[in-house]
C-alpha cells in the first residue's frame, strides 16, 4: 500500500515513463484523478454551488440522506431540504437531519398534484417507484430491483410547499431521484424552477427502465426547455450481465451561468445571434 501522496506520484511518474525530474507532470495527472474520485467530485460540485450562490438544496427522493450527508462532508454550508415518502428510510433521514440545524426534512412525495399516492417499494437500496412498473429488462439487469410492498404516502407539488422553506431571495439547486417520476415532479415545480432554480440533477436513462419514464433524449429536451444546460454526467448503475451503463445522473445549470455560450450582437451577428450579411467583397461559405 502506498501511504504518502509523494510516493503515489513517484509511482505514477515511473509507470508512464517520466523521469523523477518531471514529477510535476505526474502530480498534475494525480490531481486530475483525485478530482474525479467521489470525494473530490463532491467538493468540486460544492464549489459550483457556492460560485452560483445556491442557498438551499432541495433533495427530492432523499432516502436516508446519503446525498445530503455527502454535501455536508464536502463543505456545503447552505440549507438542505429533504423529501422522502417511505417510512423506514425517513426515520433514518430524520435522525441524521436532527443533528444539523440547517437541514430539514419532510415525509412526503413530490409530484404534479396534492393528495395521496401509492408508492411501490423494492429491495434495492435507494429505489422506489410510483404507479409505473419496472420493465423486465431492468429487473433482469439489476436483480434486486423487485417490488416487495406498496405504501400510501402524502404527495404535494413543490410549488405548494416550497414557500414554507424559502425566503424571497433564496436560490435553490433541485436534486431529483425518483426513478421514472421526474416529469411529474417537474410539472409540479414550474414556478419554483422558473423563479428560484439555479441548477438541477436528473436521472437520464439510456434504455427503458420504468414504464412511462423518460429516456435521455426527452429528459434533455425538457431540461433545456426550462433553460438549463447539461454540464456533467455521473454513472449510476450497470447491467450486471454485460457491464453496460443503464442510467446516469445529469447535472444541469442555468444557461445564464454560461455567458461564453451567448452570442452578443456585433457587426457580424444580428440581435438574435444569427450571422449577419458578409462584408462587401467577401464570400460566406457558412
């Protein structure tokens, strides 16, 4: 086992053929690898939240609070609001949140109406599903993904409950982990997303996993229609039979946070960003 970072960098340097004098190059590579470790990635993500002045993270489908605890370990100092409908994981979530004065939680689901709903609970950790069935391909690929019981839970639109937790100037990041119910959650969050949301995290399915769930193309179209840009993809789980990735989590931030992507009006562009007429004597091959 290599105990010290300097020793690790030295090994990397030798493996890739650099001599000791070029250790700084290996150090850069080592730092890049650390960035994409889970801990390093979360710290990088928290810096993104801070740079965009996110005051509150809304965690929809929080399970027992693993994601939120990870945010705290990575240095996030803002408020956290967790939503989890199932009784057993909510008990653990509530216990975790009780130790943190800036972390609140509520036992309910979020969707596109206010009332009650049936939620199917399955053995796989952190997995739950409303109404829709898990497709056979998903069950075959991930054997633990099987329903074992149904629980009646309260359900609310985020637009109905968000005002209870937000001040007029709060900016939020919306993390949604609801396995196939993302479209309904967003449908009940229109005002909150439009007025408050700086960024969001959505599960993007490459293959059909849940009956009625969005595939990646539809999810991307929806996110972009709301004014968000995909900035990062995080692997979720794979098909145990062939190693194929089934979904990934997409990290999105508002397009206004990426000024380099906007085209300012100039002699070469019209006000809407489209190319203007070419100067006299020049040919336009665009």
